[in-house]
C-alpha cells in the first residue's frame, strides 16, 4: 500500500514527509529519536486503537439490517486509475466531489 500512497501524493503534487521522526511522539510525549522508535510507537497506537472489546449485541440493528433494502446503485468495485486521477484533480482545483 505504501507505493499507492506515494503515487497518490505524487499525483497530488505533495512531497513525501521525510521528517516523521521529528513529528511523532512516544506515549510519554517525548519525541521519537529513530525510525525504530517511530515504528514502535505506531505499533503501540494501532494496537491500542484496534484491540478493544466487542460491542454489545443489538437486536434492533439486526432487524434494521434485515429489513433495509440493498443499495444496488453503489458500486463496490475498485476505482480505476483514471477515476483516482480525476478525483485528485477535482480536489486540487477546489471542486468538492459530488454525485455523478
């Protein structure tokens, strides 16, 4: 995925952030001093953010899911490269993406 983000940034005209070490802080709020510390902090962050207990079961939501019609007008296919480029160009020019 890193190459995808690099390509998007390149298409958007943004330069890569090479000084991530200076902007990332450890849990104790002291700055990270190496790339290894940055990676460790990211691991800690995502582990805490993603590892949480399951929510409570809701029969109301289950009922809603069963009775709500599917939205067949929304595509779930991956966007093409041309669609991504067009969306980035719209963002660059200050046009908010809207329904087609």
